[in-house]
C-alpha cells in the first residue's frame, strides 16, 4: 500500500479545496488501475495561525507503486493548487507501506498536529528520517499537514464520515442550486446517524458551503451508507464527482484536559470551574462570564453566531459548577459546549413573616429583619428554591456554529445527560 499525504492547496479568496485535489489524485490513480482503499480528511489543530478555514489535511490510501503515486499527485497539485495566493504553500509526502505500520514518530506527530503546534523544520526532519519522498511548494508549510495525514490512520481511533459532492467547474464561484426542502427532508430520514446536515433552529442548510470553490455539499455522519443515502435524496444542480471521506470531524480530537490556571493561547481545552461572575451580554451580542477554580479565573464567551446556545449561557448563575470546552485565545475561552455539573438551587431572599405572610423589612444595619405588622423578627435572609430553566448536563452550539472537529452531542459517549441541538 502507498499513503499520499497532501495539504495547503486552497485559498480563501480564490477557492479550491484540498479534498477536491485529493479526490482528483484518487481518480487519476484509479485511471492507472490503482485500487483506492480510502481517503482520510484529517482536521488538524483549528487554532493554527496559517489555516485557510478548517485546517484540513488529506491522505489517500491506495494499492499503487509509490513512485507512480508521487508523479501523479505532484502533477495534480501543480495543476490545481492556488499557489498564486501568498498564503498557499502546498506539501506532498508519499509513504510506501501499510498505514497500520507508520513509524511511531510519525504517529506522535499526527496526534500533536491536532492538539498542538508544529514547525516546518520539525516536519522535515521527521520525514527525512522516515525516508519519505516529498515536495514542498514555496515555503512548504503544507508538509506539516501532509505528514500529519500520513500518520493519522494509526494515531486516531474515532472516525466519522463525510460524503462530499463537487460542482461542475463551469459553475464554481456562482450561486449553488440546492433545493433546501429536499435537504431538510433528506436530513430527517437518517438523523441522528447523519448529523449537522441542517440547522433546524435557523432553517439553514449547513451542508452547503457559502465560500467559492468546488464543493456543492458535504453530508456528515457515523455511517458512510447513511451519508450517501442523504446525499442521494438531495435535489440540486448536476454533481460532477462525489467521494466519501473517512474523517476525524465531530470527534473533539482537538480538546486537551486542562485547568483554568494552566491554559495557553492557541490550544483547546476541557476545563472544570465555578461561575464567579456574569453572564453579561456585550456589544455585538456576545455573552461573557467568568469561570474560576481555586487558583485562577478565565473569561468564557459564547459568540453571537452561536445563536440559541447563548440562551443557556445567559441562564448561568454565579455558583454554578461547569465543565467548559473550547479554544483559548488572548485569555478568553471561546465556548463550543458546556456541561452543567452542579446548579445553584436556592437564592437568599428577605424572609416572609409566617404569621402575616408579608415580606419583613430590614430592622437596621446588622439587625436582621422584622415584620412591621406583628413584630416577628428574623436574624437574616432565608434561602428559597430557585426555578432554573437550565438543567444539568451537556449543552452545545447549534449545527450552524459547530467547528468541523467539535463532537456533536448526538454522537453520544458523554459523561452526563445531553441536550443535543439539531
Ligand atoms: P481548508 O480547510 O479550507 O482546506 P485549511 O484551513 O486546511 O483550508 P490550509 O490551507 O491547509 O488551511 O493551511 C493550514 C496550514 O497549517 C498548512 O500549511 C498546514 O501544513 C499547517 N498546519 C496544520 N497543522 C498544523 C500544526 N499543528 N502546527 C503548525 N502548522 C500546522
């Protein structure tokens, strides 16, 4: 078997998509009678500075001689990559041998590419030691993702699927014709095995991108057959090509266990703490609160695009105990999901007189409360039950605001009750 790793072929303004480049390489290899085993769509650390959008890297696993694979992949990248964009620096690596036997050093590199930051020199020295054939266009930054894609099959064990359809090239850059009703109907047929196809709260077909480029729509889920079935039921403009990718999307692979006092910018965490201030809605509709443990405090934010997730965040109260998940940037954690572990269930209120059933009044500073009518007194406030709309368990941002790598609650495997968005 041969593994072909590629990355960094697309441009934010000019379009293209590395999945399309990988699909084209796979088609050309198949034309040369190679057997295509699978294509991996690997989402690396979403916090890296140089990403175009979702920090995707691609691997093709094929039964084909490594030198032929290198030639074909080189030509396709040369032809399709948007190298005219300053920030596009394609990388290609070819590894002969079975994806299950990639060296340990490459496997660790892949794992770290999803949760950490790598350098080009680091990638180059590993691929030299491994003896892989490679080519980096321009500054060769794409070699980082390409190497991550080579080791991903051994590095990861939670896989999902995305069935991606591609537009005819003549239509790239024009408005996509996809019938929204058919998307919603199709999405219903396979939910929850197929998820994040639509956002039922906003009425948006989230599977259809808005950026320029070859993708018509992408259907994500836990079953490749389910994803293809949903795709088949969607009415749209003609599909030029389609491909099912094996992917680490929807796995939370980017999250590290952390503590409020140890977080660093550029990493994503799962953190425990107590709400110590807020929530407060600021300009732009972003909702902030402070989360603390016994040593430190961090700002957490639910951004405006997270829409109805902000209602749950607005229901938080000082004293609630949470687990929060998200990326830390400039001292603020950008919320992807939260778990309410312990809720504040009572609040201190001015006591009511048991004889007169009237609120008591303050009896003077530090002297408690007294009933104006009958003189009954109380030493301080009493705790009354609080009605909380917010329940215990996990809450998440809606499908329209989900990061590619973030795990939807509907996939299951969480350590508490879940409140999935659909
Ligand atoms: P799209 O998702 O739209 O295909 P993209 O978001 O994948 O685009 P790229 O154009 O691939 O963005 O740019 C990401 C760049 O960051 C690549 O050059 C890749 O090699 C590099 N990279 C990936 N992971 C890491 C990492 N962990 N540390 C440093 N660089 C990384």
